[in-house]
């Protein structure tokens, strides 16, 4: 009788196990990456070469971001903030298998702690940044990209890298005022907000980098990494006075100056109309007649920016729109990573 009872219980347990495995697991809301839309300035395929690169903070060696970037997690604190899709190369131990059981997809849990790096991207969207958008027909051998397009691709790539490595990133678009502001955060849904903001394009206003820096200063509650992307066609002395505000709060500052190829070297044509894209003023002349004076003034301007940056420990880089932004960024990250070792 006892043996029959044991057999009966065993059969019931088998049936119960079969019933449980045949039914879908109870569903629970999971915060995963929202359905992806196409963004003009975000090209994941072109960024595949960046999967093993990190944007390392120079202050890492000073202990401000101690331990950061040595783990696929955002931090060691147990505060869960989001999921992200598993990418080849991520450690298997970081996969959330419960989320996999619910969704049949591999996700990694992301955590947050106070020592995460905050990156603040400032993008110049003034009218001068639209330069270069109308030259493709006359200069077919050149890359068909304006300064604002080039700068937007670079901004999108930087934002993507920051979120991918578990840091927080925000975007402030400016002209002679603050055009839009996306506060710093580190989720993929937040990244999509930044990418969406980039779709707005140039504001069509005059440039005042210094004024925009002063107005944005109060928006950033925690010190971190400030990256300004602009043509910097403004008074250098005023720009660096404004940057001093951030330096006093121990921000690390990187300046990416984006200039069009036709600004760095005047076109070889018999006659040309030169139009100020911000106020509409124009002159007609032969580029060759002004080439020497133009080169001298431009060279002096660029040397001033480099000198003022160097004297303050600011990282300054001049970018030509004819150089693919992926190549520029990859080279910069490799150099930066080597310097931090």
C-alpha cells in the first residue's frame, strides 16, 4: 500500500511539472529598450569598430571615477535602473536569465552609483553651422555634408558611446541662446531623446558661444566632462572667460572645432560670392586675390584657440568635414585610452 502511495505521489508531481512547463510564465513589465526608430544621425553599423573602445575620463587616475569602466555594470551599488540588449563580447554572467525566460531575449541589467561620469554635450546650432550644405553640385568630389550635419553625427556617436559604456550624457543645443536641453541620464530611452533632439537642425540665429556657455553653466548640477562642438567663429577671449566658470568647478573640457573644407581652403574659382550666413552681408571677389590675407587671419585665429586651450589644460581639436567622423573619433579614443594607462 505504501509503495503504491509513493508511486501515485510521484505521478502527480510529474503531471504538475508538465503542466507548469507547458504554460507560459507569468508576464511582468520589463523596462527594455524601446522600439527603435530610424534616426538621421545615428548609424550603428558605422560604429561597430567602437565596441571595445571606452571614453575614459582623464580624472579616472585621480579617483573621481574610481573603478569605473572596469565592469559592464554601471556601478557596484545594487540600485537597478534599466536593461539593455546583450551585445557580443559582454560577459555571460551579466545576463539576466529571468528576463530571458519572460521575453526569450538576452538582456543585461544596468545599475547606477554616484561615481558614474556625467558627460555634457554642447552643440552649436547657429546659422553659421549650416555652411557647406549647398556645395555638393559644384564640388562633387567633396563629401556632401555641412558643418551642422558633421557635428550632429559626431554628437550622436559620442552620446551612444557614453550610454553604451554605462555613463550619463546630456545634450544642450545653442546659438546665441539655449535652444534645447536634454538633462544627463544613462538609459537607452534617454539616448533616443538626444538623437531625436538632433533632428531639429540649425536654429538660424547668430552665434554667441560665450553667452551660451554662461547660460548653460547653471544647468549642470554635477561636475563632469564638458564637450563643446562648434565652429567657434566668435571672440576667443570671451569664449575662454566663459569656459573658466567650468574650469573653476573642475570640469574636464574638450573642444571639437568643426570647419568646412571650403573654409579651411578657399575654392579655386574665377569669381565667388561670399555671403555671411548669419546676417546676409555679401561681397564678390576673386578668391585668389584674398587668399594670402585670408590664410593669415584664419591661421592666427586657429593658433589663438589652440594656445588658449593649451594654457588652461583644455583638450582642443580642429576637425575638417572632409575627414570621416568615425576615423577622427576612433583615433582620438585610442590616443585618450593610451594616455590614461
